[in-house]
C-alpha cells in the first residue's frame, strides 16, 4: 500500500471533472451573457467566451448544435445559452458546452435576416444596376412554386386570363421545411436551361419560419445568378424576404406577380382600337385639307382661265409655224425655178455631152437642195423646241411657284402702274389662290437707282 500523499495533475483533474459531472446544478444550465472572442472553425464548431461585468466563462458549441442557430454569432452580442458545465481535462479549465443559443432582445430569425441582408447588400446583390428588364410580350413563363395551393392556382389563372398567348411551365418546388432551399435553387437553375422570357418565384403567406427558405443565402445567390429576369411573389404584401431584395422585380402577392409579368389582352385591344380610330381621324383630316386645297387651286384665276396665261405664247408659236411654212414654200419655189431655167438652157444651147454633164450637175444640185432643206427643217425644229422650252420657263405657274404673283384688272394682266389708278379693284393670282385687293397708291420705280 502506497503512502505517497501526492496526487498527479491528471488524477486531480479527473476527480474535479467527476464532481462537476455529478452536480445536477451544472447540468442543463441557462446562462445569459455577452459573446467575446468568437471563432467559427472550418469544422463548424464555435469557440467563444461568455462574459458579464464580473466574470468570464470559456465555452464551445459543437457543429451538430451550431447548425440549428439561425443567426451568425458575433462578438458583442448578448445571448441566451442552454448547456452543461464541465471540466476540459487537457487544460484543466471548466467551460460551458452550449447546446442551444438564442439572441437576447430580438428574435433569431430577425437577427439572421438582418445579418444576411447587410452582407449581400455590401456585395451589391441588391443594386439596381444588376436588375434585368422584362420583355413587353413574353412568350414563355416559368413558375417556381409548390405544385398545389392557392399561389400556383392564382398565378396560372391570372396569366391565362390576361395573356393566353404566353406558354406557362410549372416547376414543382418545395417552398418550406427541410430541403426547401435546395429545391428552390434546383428549380431556378433548371428553368435557366430553357428559353424562358420571365420567371415567377414565390409561394403563399405564412409565418417567418414558413417563409425562411427564401431568406437563405443559397436561394438569394441563385436568383442573382439567373439569366432569366425574376419576379418574386412571396407571402403577403407585408412579408419581405431576402429573395425580394435580390429579384429583378417584387410583387406584393402571387396574383400581382402574374399581372406584372404579362400585359392585359383587354388593354391591348383597347389600345389597338384607339390607334385605329386615331389613324382614321388623321386620314380624314388629311383628305379634308387636301380637298380644300384642291378647291382653292381649281378656283384660282390661272387654273380657271388657263387660256389667258398661254394665249400670248400660243400666238407666238402659230406665227413661228406660219413663218416656217412660208420659208419652206419659198425654198421649194426657188428650187423649181432653177430647175426650169436649167432645162431651157440645156435644150437650146448645150450639146448632148454637156447636157449629160448638166444632168449630173442637176442631180448634185437636187441632192444638195434636199440636204439643205433637211438642215433647214432641223434648224427650224430646234428653234421651235427652244421656243417651247422658253415658253415653259416663262410659264406664269412656274413664276408663281417661285413666289411671284400676277395682278389682273377686269381680267387683263396688269404690266404697268399706268394701267391702274387709286381706288381700282384688282385680283392678284398666286400659286394657291386669288387675293382681291384695292389700289391705295402707285409708286413708280426710279430707274436711276442702282
């Protein structure tokens, strides 16, 4: 039998640990304190110190229990912890083994929500710069929600009622409970493999616990990474989730989401009918204005009495034509006379050989005469064409088109101020009508002015 009164450190520590473990007051204890030196290990274990104004207590929460904590423990938080107090033999320290942790003063869910909101906000996931635009007339719409319930029914009924042209595809998804967040992520990613124009992600109302899957970070990042623009429709109007902040558009209810996704066929039809009515009115007004303009033009003096405008030019053309015809007759007569004189001379004076030579000369002269007449006719035709171009250029209508007008007195063109006197009534013909006026005074042009 050993008489050594000294205990080893290990033996003493084990004895103390047994005392702690045997004490019922150190099991299932409830402790309130402030978190300090919080360290979250890669394994999921949480190491921290629980303190108040007078004491400090080392503590640990293993990963199995830490997964149930909704918020991220941070130094400075006041928490409520349930756990056991025992001795950690390796260091000889007593410490608290936490089994559950709740925030003090605010709920766990609210704290977790605010923490994730702050984190994602700093990363820019809520920025308007990342919001995608929605097509005005979507062809295919994906709906990510539970297969049964009021939400899916309201969404599909509203889409079919407002815009039956769109094809609607449902992605049945868990929206609450264990496995809901991964299910939502899978449905969003699956929909992105197809050519949808719009995606609606949502569910009906419920408690914060029921809606919590839409506050998970994985769901938020899946929404942010979606190629398809997403409308969130989660819970009631007063419910707000992280998914609402990340989505490209937030709707108050599932029905409102469907209304935002597609236009109303009734409103589109009314708009088309309004466009048609406006088009008819525009066409009618245009035709009416054109008719009035045509009536003014046809009643204007130049169009009402066109012969007055062209009469002087027609006379010039007729005189030129008469002169051309006379010139042609005179040329023909002179040619005949020359032929007759040559025949007489040849018969009376010229021997036979010279007669033959003269006949050849006559043929040459005749050919030259024909050529001369042809040239004369071409020159006369060119002069006539030139006169017609000049006539067209001097047309009063073209002159009036350049901003000029023609005054008439008693139907006669007024060319000089000597033709009118003060008080005379005159008609001024313009491009698009006639102006009746009265002469107040005449001012002669000073030809000496430069």
